[in-house]
C-alpha cells in the first residue's frame, strides 16, 4: 500500500485501501495489503507448501538413513554379532527420530481433526476455578440473556462458544498467529452454521456474532493481548519514541485543513484525541473499533466546520495523522494487532469501521516512514528539527503580525518553553543516571580497595598484657624499693 506525498498534502488513492487481490474488500497493511479472507487463503497456501516441503525433506532423510544402513550391513557382515546389534540399535534410533520429525511436520499434527478438538474441549479444564472479574461476570450474564431470545439456535451457539473457550485453554502454548487462526475459524464456522442450519437472517447473524466476540474476547483478553511471545511491546515503544521525536510537526506541514483557533474545531480535536487514547482501555475488538470510528467522525466534523463544506478523503488522512501525532496513543501497535487478529473479519472488510481502521493503519505506516520530503522540508531542516536544535514554532513566533491574537502568541511561547524544559529534563535525567552509575562504581571500588588491604595486612588481635601490680600490694619486688621520703619542716 503506497503513500504519495505531494505539495498539496498527503494523498492516498481510495483504490489502495482495498484488497490488492481485487475482491473489493478493505485491505490491511498487517495482512500485506490483503483483506482478511484473501490473507487467510494465502496463509493456508504458504503453510501447506511449507508442510509439503518439510514432509519431502523428512522422507529424503529417511531414505538416506535406510540406504546407509543397508550398505553398512553388507560391508560389515563379517563383524561380530554384538557389534551388528549395536549398529542396528543405533540405526533404529535414527529412524525413530526421522519418523518423529515427519509426524511433527505432518498436516494432521499441525491442524488436527475436528473430532480430536471436540474430545479435547470436553476434557475438564482447570481454568474453571480461576477468579472471574466483575466485567466478565456482567458480560456472561448479558450474553446468556441475549441468546435466550433465539431459543434453540441460542442454545447451540452457547454450547459451541463454551466448547471453543475450553479448547482455547489448551492452545495457549500455540503462537498468537495460530490462536488467531483458530478464532477466525470459529467465527466463520458459527456464522455459516447459523445461516445454513438455523436459517438466521444475515442482519441477526451479524448481531449474534458481535455478542459472541464480546463474550469470548472479554475472557481471552489478558492471554492474547500483547503476549510476551511477540514483539508487540517493542513495536509500541518504537512508535511512541518516534511520535515523541516528531512533536515539532505543525498542521501546515501536513496540509491539515483544520483551524484550531475556532473554539468548536478545537473541542472536536480534543474529543478526537480522547477517543483514540480511550481505545487502549477497551477489551473487545469491536469496542476498540468504535473508538476509532468516533475519533474519525470528530475529524470529519472539524474539517467540515473549518472549510464550511463536506470533508474529502484527501483531507481526512492528513488530519488523522496529525491527531495521532498529538495524542500519541498508548500501546498503539498492540491495539492494532489485537483488532487485526481477533476482530470479527466482516467488520474489518466492509463498512465504516473497516474504512476508518484501514486509514488508521495507513496513518501509522506514514508516521513510521515520515521524512523530509513528506513534509515538504529540506533534509537539513528536517535533521535539525529531529535533533532538537531548533523548532519551527520558534521561527514562526518571531514573525507574528501586530494583529495576531495574544492568547495564541502566548500559547506558542509556552509550547517553546515546554519544549526547552523537556530537553533540560532529559539532560538532567541522563546526568543523574550517569552520577548514579559513578557512585555505584566508586562504592564498589572503595569496597574492593578495603578488601585488598585487609587481605594484604590482616588484623591480629593479641591478648592483653598482665596488669601491673599496685605499689602497696604484697609483692616481693616492692621490698627492693627505697623507703619513701619523709617530709621536713624548715623554720623560716
């Protein structure tokens, strides 16, 4: 999905938002430009190809081992029986290992039959004893009450959902991609079963699927959101650091058609930032998508008020990029990956939710690759802004017209001051960490020097000397002393 930067601003052809396979659904950068359906088809083809290659490799290794064993048997026929048994045992062990490799890479062990999954799901799960949160209890009650209105179909849906949750408990050791695939398969199977067997209308199927997603993802959230086995957290820190480094980007550089001096527009910008930040507090993918949709609608409203005409798609994307830069949403990449992996695919492929989410993914991709040409800047100015040597806002503030609003001028002055304070704080923190390290090194050095001195000159404690006898004590040596002096009186 290519992004084009022109003098008039950031522009993305609407055709580039669609699946590159030409199915008509919205694509996603996380799926390499495919929609959910086409991506799964490509993923299955690639995986089956890999399994086939691994199978052929295992068979070739086994043939080589058998040929080596046969040749060794023919050439060493005159050897003793004990040595032959040893060689046979060794070859059997190698053959067993090759067979194990074949089984590991076979399709049956990777995918598994549905019958095995059902038997596995019926096994007792120790997760039943875990303490459920208040939100989980509330969602469970709402889900049960909702399904009661569908009678037999509702009972079947509840049964399949419980079996799926039990099966997912045993699949926590799988990669997050495999867990995502299991969830997407479950969505597809349940929807097809309701349409074919239950004869449920499509609009009701969509509503039931929303409740199913809310129920299962509320329970699975803490296990599948930003798992430790992925690099989602690393990507979060990278994009946050990138956005902080781009704090100097102005609306004029992005050609954003929004005038924040208008109070109504300013309020909408604040609401849009609040919505995109609130996305991280939601558990259900559909709720996260709703935050993105509300944010996008506030963006369209701000553009409409500023231009006094309906907003276009070319105006929307640069403004959304500006909102993301100003808000710096927490765990942005983790939330995007979570929605991509576990959301009901129909929501991402069609409708306004899919459109707005695809634009958000494009905005993040643009921020990651943003350069001087994208902002219509020279490379020298871009490098100076990124390094913090100067700020475009500082240059703009020096050229205020006499009629400029005092409040706006003071705001930019405060922004410059905050930028300088931020740089000073970073320097102080860096120096403080360096000082702390120096103190630790100094303490360790002193302790080492003291230890070396103690080892070189050990302290020896000698017993105290015998106490001296008092002069008037019974001591034989006292008899050898001269008699004491007698006082004499002189008459004066």
